[in-house]
C-alpha cells in the first residue's frame, strides 16, 4: 500500500512565530501577522494580483498587472488574455501552487471582472481559494 506523506511547515508548529503579513493593513502597528502558512500564501496571492507592474519600489517586476488590462473593453478575448496572464504568473512566481479551478466572470457594461481561484499547495495539505473583484 502506497503512503503519500504530506509536509507540514515547521513554522506552523510554532504558534508564536509569524510567517507573513495579513491583509488588509489595519493592525495596531499597521500590520497584522499571520501564523499559518496557509494564511500567508493566501495573502501573498492577493497582494500579488492586486499589485501592478512597476508599482513596487525596488522590485518593479512584482505584480500581475491585471488592472492595466481592464482599461480596454471587456470581451471574451480580454477574459482569455487575463486567464493566461494569471496562469503564467502563478507558474512563474508561485510554482508550488496547483490550480484546481480558475473562473473568470465579467460584467462588461459595468467594467467589472471577478476571478475566483481554487488552489492547492504541492506536498502539503493546504487547499484554499481566493476571490478578487476588479472594478474600473
């Protein structure tokens, strides 16, 4: 019988050690910490997709740059382009994230695009989802 062990990040076993920064930035000292790898990865994904190219100082390549695509008419071709950009960025910047489901919904008359990403992290028990709305 095959046994497939899953790895647990050692920091997850130390409840007082923070592994990331929570969103939104509304803590007492601006930042709230995350103490689980699952929460850190989720917040990193949200931060990445909401950040535009050239927006981050000293790391100009960071960010998906999705907002730039929304200043054009939202057509099926534009939705397909956004989907490809999301998948390419995930593969490049988050190689351990495995896409389980990616749905893109749009309201072209209102210039709104919502994407919902269900994902897993390789070699862990982590599965989660992220939903982001872009309004222009």
